[in-house]
C-alpha cells in the first residue's frame, strides 16, 4: 500500500481517522491489542482529560515496553477514581504511596529492578499538577538530578481538582479557583517543563490530549531513552474549568492553538522540536468557553487582563517559534 | 618514668572507689581543639587497649564544634564489660592536646592528686602557670611531650594525637607502644600511618626520659 | 570476630551482612556515620548487588525504600530526629502498606530549640506509626538487632525501626563481635515478599479504602503487631542459638530477684542503671532493672510478669509527652493496671543532659522510700525555670524562651 498524504482534519474537528493510515503508523489507541492499562469502569467524571491522557500515555508506554511496565502514582484524582476499594482499573503493577513522593517511589522501584537485573521492566511515575509542581516537587527534582531511570508524567489540569478545585502553582493567571475567587494572580507559578530542562535530563516533552498521535510518539520516544524523563500533558477538567464535558479535547486543542500551552520536545536541556500552530487563534477563543475565566467577560469585559493573557501567549509564540514563517 | 604495671594502677584505684564494679575502670579525659584529632586519640587509645585484650570504651563529648573549638573526648579501660555511659567527671588521667586551653577551659575539673597529666607542650608545668595546681600531685605522673614538634617532624603536620598516645603509653604503662602503633595503623594507612607511628615512638622515648 | 569499632560502623557492618539491595542515604547527625560506612562498603564492591541512592531528603529516603521494597528488594535506610519527623507521613505509609523496611534511628532530640544530642523524643513521637520499635542497650545489641530486625520484618511483612542512642552509642568505640556472612545467611534467608510489583502478575498496591473496610485493614495491622509479640521472643531465641549471645526479645530483667523496686528503661541508659543498681544492692537495696527491648508492640504480658514482684516501679525515660509526663511510664501503667502500686516517672537526659550514676542513685534512693513525686525531672535546674516563669509573669515581651534560658544559665 502506498502512502497517501491525507488531510487529517476538517473544520471544527481535528479527529484523526486512523483507518486512512497504513497499519504501522496507526495510533496505539487504534490497535485492537491496546492494553487498556487504565480500564473502563473507573470513577472519573465525564469528559475527564486526565483519564484520557493517562490511558493514552500508559497504553503507549506498555506498547513501547512490550507490556513490561510498573507505575507509581501520586495521590490525586487519577489515584482516587482508578482504585475505589475493592476495585482497580489498573491492568499494570501499580502502587500509590503518598501525594508528594511518586517520583521517589519510582526511584526505589527502578533501583530494585536494577539490582535484580530486570532492565527490561521500565518504571513510570505519574501525578497531577499539585503532586508534581507543588508537594512532589522536591522528590521530582531529586529524581531528575540523579537521572534515575524513570519517566515522570504530569497530568496538568491546572489546579487541585481532587479536593475541589483549589489553586496550584500550575494555575494560570486570572483563573478562578476555590482559593482564588477573584482570579489567580499574574507573573507567578512554575513552568515545570523548563525546570525539568534546567536539570539537563535526557528528555522533556509537552503534549495535550488533543493530539493523540503526538502524545503517543512522545511516550514511545521517552521509553526508548534511559535516565530521567519528563512528560507534561495538558489535560482539561470539565468540572474544575467549567466547560461542557464534550469540549475537553477542543479546549486542549485551543490551549495549544492560541499559544498558551506550547507543545515541544527537549533533549539535555535544549528544545529539539516544536509543534507549530496551524492557525493562530486569539486567547479569548480559549478563555470564553470556560467558566473559570467568566469574570473576564462579565459583568464587563476585562480587556486589560485579557491583553496580559494574550501577551503571555504571544511571548510563547516568539520564545518557541510556534508559528511557521 | 618507668612504666607502671597494670596491677599497680588497679590497686591505686581500689582504695578510692566504693563499689566493686568501679574498682577496675581507668578513665582518661582528652582535651584539645577541633581538628587536632582529639576524638581519634580516644578511639585509638581504646583500640590499643582492645588489642591487649581489655574492654575499652571511647566516646566524644558530642559537640557540633568546628575546627579550633575546644573539644573533649573520653576513654575508659577495664578488665570487664563497661556499661556506664556517663561522661568522665573524675578522670584518672588527663591528656591536654593544646596548652592554650589550660586557662580557657576547666580542664582539671574533677581531677584528684593521684591522676596522671600529660600535656602537649615544649614548656614546663611551671612555665605553663599550673605549677600551683599540681603541687600535691605525684611528680612521676606529670609529663609534657612536644607532640606538635614531633608530629611536624614525622608527619609533616602539627597533628599531636598519635604522638601523645605514645607519650601516654610511656607515662601510664597502661598500653604498650606496640599496641598504640597497631591502633594508629588501623586508623591511618601508608605514609600517614608510619609517620604517626614514628611520632608516637619518639614521644614514648621522650616521656620515658622525662 | 571481635572488633573495637564505632557503633555506627558496627551497625553498617551488620546491615551489610544482611545483604540489603537498596540503601537510601541522607545525612543527619548523629546517624550520618552509618550511611557513610555503608556507602564505603557498597563502593568497595563488598556488598553487591546493592543500589546506594543518595536522596534529597528523609521523606525521599523513606519513599525510595517504599518503592524498592514494593518491587521486592530488601530495603534499608537510617535517620534521626528531625529526619524521622520529616519522613513521618511515609512511615505510616510503609507500615500501612506492610513493607518490611528496616531503618536505624540514631535517637536524638527534636527542636525547637534545635539540639543535636541524644534523647528519645524522635522515636517516641512515632510510636504509633505502625512500625516495630526495638531499642539497643549497647553497640553489640545494636549490631545484633539489625540482623533480627530484617528477619522479623520480612516474616511479618512489617517495617522495623532499630533505635540506638545517638552519639552515646553511634559515636562510641567499644568491643563488638561481628558475625560472619555464613552465620547471618543461615539466620536470615533471602527476602520472599508477600506482595510485589511484577508485570507478570500485576497488582495494585495502595488503593483507597473507605469506611466499609478501613477498620478491618487497621485491625489487621494491630493483629500483626500482636503476632510480633510471639515472634520476637522466638527470633531472639533463634538468635541466641545461632550466635551464642542474648539480643532483642521483649524485655530483660537484671537483678530483679526479690526486688521491691524495679527500674524500667530503654536503650543505653540501662548500662549506667545496672552499675547504679549494683551499688545500691551492695548497700542492701532491694532493687533491680527491667530493660525493655521492644517498645512497639508494647509487651504487656512480659512487662506485667517481670514487674509481678515489685512494690513500686520507677521508669527512667528520655522523653515525655508535653502536658502529660512520661510516655513509657504510661505504657507501664497499662501493663500493671490491675495492681495498685506506684509508678514513678523520671524524665532524664533530655537533649543530651548526661545521666550520671550519682543523680540516678539519689533519685532511686528517694523512690525506694516512696519519697518521690510521681513525675520527676532528673537534674532539672528548678531555680532557672522559676526565674523564666517569673519574668514571663512580669514582662509581656519576655523574648524567645531558649535565649532567656541560655542567658540565665550564663
């Protein structure tokens, strides 16, 4: 079968039609033998971006490691909705220890595997933005610094959703949460992918749940590298962000297409590839559908704040060269 | 002075102590400054005694002192298991690694006139201004050794602890020079060990002639 | 083989003989010499295969140990004081998950005010975290308890803390008999975990448990600790047979025959106490000592039995529950609650205050004539305390307490 260049999207939907592709380039999710590592039946909300991101990522990691994978999980939505006693959605060996120690637990698992000569079994750690950028930050930095053989995946939904939507250091400017009722402040927060890169670890990447194939490719890539790796996945949260459950993927796509969430890869601290924006959209397209930003549009339009958010997006575009010239 | 036998020392103690367990123990307190190997000295002394089949316990004064600060370390020697863990308040012997401490710290606290005193100095007890204090002491139990000078000569650095142990072996007769040398070699290796052993031997000789 | 070595070194040698596969190291006084020595042993290739992980905190140390143990590796770490508190959350997690990690705690006070010296406040604060807590009387026992600890931990699938007095034991050089590898191997079989993260047989460890089953899970933890009460004497017996000396067990009596007064204590103060009791016996005092080796689980029956003939009990302890008094003493009271005899509580040695034979003898003599308050603070400078309290009554901005005390102390 010869390769036919196909335009994968139509206006209004970016859905990839895998059946139009040759078998070897189809996504893991399109594969009948995908492992469903995070099996159906869990207790996540409708439209949960984290559940989707985790399934995409872990299935891809399983594919890359021929199903030899162990996961350490931080406390958070993902942990709570996947293991309500006495059930578990995990089809892989999985451990949840604490909120702030997933990276260190993974280090321990990797050390045990090394001692036992099981270099074929690989380790991932995963957590939400709170468990990664805040309470788990020290352990994560330690794991990076030692270059332990662990892929850490952060599912970033930009607040503490498990406890009822409170601000984290990944909450974006102006966003309303239960602890930033007037909107989050500007010029604060942490950019974890940059911080990861500053450790000089072999591989850092960002992805969104809107681009399945890009996400899978990055997981695949990460699993073929030894040492500390970091994958930051943008996952929308209908409950916390206040958008309809069926808009999760669209919102994630808008985050990328506005320049608010740059999608890129880096090796040893250098950016090596960037997902270009196909058609740059104004940030209002992203902000308007989300209730957490509603105060920017009503009772009056806060052009001042919107302009600052737009400035941030434009800065990202320049910094990463997000637009093809 | 001539080396006393262990038995002689034990007899001295018997009169002083009430309880039977206490009668055998010999307690040494070492004063010096951080960086001088005070703690190592106590440890090596315990190893030397262990090498001769004794029970020995060495421990520091547990400070977080930095280089130059006054440091104390202790060593107990006994023919039986040493169980007591209190600091040594009434030493049978005192080793002073730095004479500048004499007028800064109460190094003589709890000392009885039957105790041994060994000071690292080129000066005499009189010159150090402690002649009055040691007036009632037994002269043959007072000794000075130029341990810094001996260390400089044999080790290349003014690290007095090993040399003082050599001096202490001669002064007290509690441990042999061979055991001290063996203890030094278990702490240090190569040229450093041999330099320290030579310094200890020189100090031993010096103390014997003293 | 008999050796004259530092307590920390003795522990490191013992741990190495137990063939740990993952060691997590983070420095804190007075524990540091232990992991330093282990690092040296691993680098020398003498202990292999073993991963020596330099972590960024005690919280990470325990977390790495949790991951390693869950993946089937024999895991070890050591800490003290603030470090133990910093890993507190992970301590409960390790025991809750039933992971047989062994950890040395070089007992040290807890700040503020910061204090690096010995007392038992650190491990006492974690007495209810679900770990087994064994206390060493001397360096020989510290060494031996580690061998026993691994055996016990893996048998029960529970973590074990070996508590040894910081500086007093960790930094003391004394004679220890270091067993050989074959002896330890015969006593301690390879780790055969009850649970393991294995792709061939996936399990979920650490799932959320709600009200419908949490009581049962916690009860099982309690039941396991109770099992430990029978296993600990058994493994101490096996140890005696294999190594020819006493170590561990629940509690050990010293000269308690016909003793009217029995002094209960944990750790290295037992040595000083025994010498003191010898002297008191010589002057006709009917007094003995009960050394508690296993503080968690609390050996109710063994303590009750050992104190059966006593007319009074004195507990000398290096910690206290602020606002309550003694901790060990309250445990002792629960063990003998059916007998109305006085249990005197002597809080001693806080923050490294030397516990001398003279002070002990004085307080014990008072106890023997029932001339002692129920809670006493050994060698407390009461005048100084009164001065501080008076100043606080008189001056609103009296300033930081520690600074006042240091000033008054001159």
